[in-house]
C-alpha cells in the first residue's frame, strides 16, 4: 500500500459542485436485495479462500519479480474458475527494482548488528558498503531546516514516530519521511539515509516502502531501521560519543518491466457497458506474503462480486474487479488504467477499492454529484447494521489505486477500515495470512457487496464524467 498523502491529511471537504441534473434513485426492491446480500456475505468464504490461496501458493509478489508473473497467471485462472464472464489483462510498464541482500551494524562506540531493510527504489551501496558518522533529526522538518554543513558527508537518521490510530492518519508522518527524506538529505550532501520504520509496532522487523529522488538530486542508499534498533540508535545519539554506522544494500534498478492489470467482470443485465469498479493491488513487497497489503483487498472484491453474480437476477450494470499492478512503487497499474479509460470513464458509474488491510470498516465517505447524495445516503442506511457510519461532508476518491481513476472523472465511494493494527505489520515480514481476522474480513465483503450491487442497480448515475472531479482531492 502506498498512501503518502490521503491518510496523513484526512481533510474535510465539501462535495464537488457539478451541473444540476436528475436525482439518482435506489429502487426499494434493490435495497431489499442488498440487505439479503449483506447477510449472506457474513457467512461467505470466497474472500478468505482467495486471500489464503494467493498468499500460500504464490507468496511475496514484488513488482517485476518472477512471482509477479506467477501471480497474474494465478489470478487469471482463479477469476475464470469463479465464473467471471470476461477475464482479461492490460499491460503496465514500469522500472524494475530488485532487492538481493542487506546488512547493517554499529561500528562505534558500541559495535553491534542492526536490523534494517532497503527502501524501494534505493540505489545499492558501493562495493564494500557505506560507513560514516550519523547525524540525527527528530522530524522531517528538522532535517529541512538543517544547515547543509551539519549534514554534508554524513549518514542522516530521522526518528519521527507513528502512533496507532483507527484512521491510520499517522502514516502521513512515516511515509513522508520515507518518501521525501532521502532526496532531501542527498540535496544537503548526505552519504546515506536511515529512518525509523514507518510503522506502529515494537517488533525487530523493519518496514520497507518506496522512496523518491527529486529531479537533479543524486540518489543515495536509503534504509529503514526496525523500531528497537531505531531506539538503540537514538540512545547512542543522545550520549556524548560519535555514532558511526556501516550498512550494505545490494539492490537497484534493472531496466524496465512490463506487467499487467488483471480484470474480471460479471456482465450486467440491462446496461452491461457500464460498471461498478472495485479491487485491490496484486503486487506486494517482498518481505512478507502480502496478505493485508493487498491480497485481502482483491479477495474482498472477488467475494462481493461472486455473491452478486449468484443472484437470480443480475443488477443492471456490470461488476468489474481489478487486480492492479505495481501499486507499491507509484500506482503504476492505476495510472495506466486511468490513462487507457479516461475518455470513457463515465462508464465507471462508481468505484471503491480496499487497500488498508482486512479489519472492520467503520466509515463511508463519497465524492459524487450533488444529485446522487440521497442515493449514497440510501446505501449508507443498508450499511448501518454492519456498524458503518456515513460522513456526507467528507469526500472519498475510492481508495489508493482508484484515486488515479477518480482524478480522471470517476465518482468515488471510500469504505474506511480500522487501521489500528494495520501499521504494526504493513510492509514487513509479518504481513502474512495469520493476520486476517475471518469475521472482520466477511464484514468487509458484506459492505462491498451492498455498495457494488446498489450502485450497479441505481436509476441514474453518480456523476462520473471525464474531468468531473479534477478539483476534488478525494482525501481518504
């Protein structure tokens, strides 16, 4: 999952004003069917089986790796086995980054090993590794304001801390340090960069994640320290002696790679060219097996879609599920999909994506045309028995990958999951299937089944048009 801004800001935003039109209506019969879907989903096992099998039979799915291709082939086969009417893929090209190995240690004043991991898109260290004196900063702002003379020729460490919150909003702190910090340190002359992992745990397992270097800035080796090791570094820095660290990162780019978004669709009964869109991202970081980030997201969408497809009467519009390529390194699959479908984005009547684990959904927000607000409120009433509130004052792009699709004009509905536990495991070796709570996962499936069915059966649209939400930041 890559959420460098939306979770950080959680801003209140007024619904975007769109030209007045006919109100969108949810028929009473559809509301009754959605309630039945909701209850059926709370007993369904399709999502759990999908998540279990993907993480067991494929495992880690680093974009561009051998398992990237295996995961695509596996997903195509599973979609077909589940009975999707159409299954296809669309190519996505991006830089291929690889991790081969990593090692870190304190050289002085108290020699000892360090648990660390390279950040995605970090260059490798020179042959023999990198060593130097460490200069520490508590926050990204402190580094921004630092005199370059204090940084030049040293290894920068930033120790900003995240705290567990239901909204996950502190990820904005950690992800900003991770994504911006190395480039900033390099611009001030640093040799290398270390940060306290962007996570909320106290495990000796570092959190990876992508970083970016601004144009014209020389990339420097960048890694994340596990929380206990970050604590150790800070204790040493608090003393009077000079801290020297050495680390070796065997990683870097190996040209370009062409992967693909995998798409499955159940055909609508009356307006098949239009569709509700949902899904998650198929890639994961290589340390764990990508269960919460984001096999569960695809599993939730697949489970919801299958329940809808099994109804005696399909909804008017189609149900489309997308397993996006390479979300982790920059929404590459999402951007490719948005670019390919920008001109006909009005066909995507509404969208919602799961990419914050598998714990209980507690809130719904939406970015739709004003005339569709009452319809969203109708949907929200069916979600209420699941313990999901609705905030009509906040906008929602639909999720991480769908933020790119929202930007070209798709109406979005965001289903916010409880992130209290999520950042304990996110981007670590602990992102494994045992972290999935089956009951909470089924609650997610129930919510997505309700939203997808009612959007697909609604009379009228939700405002999707090319460029319709260009000024809406769609904060999730």
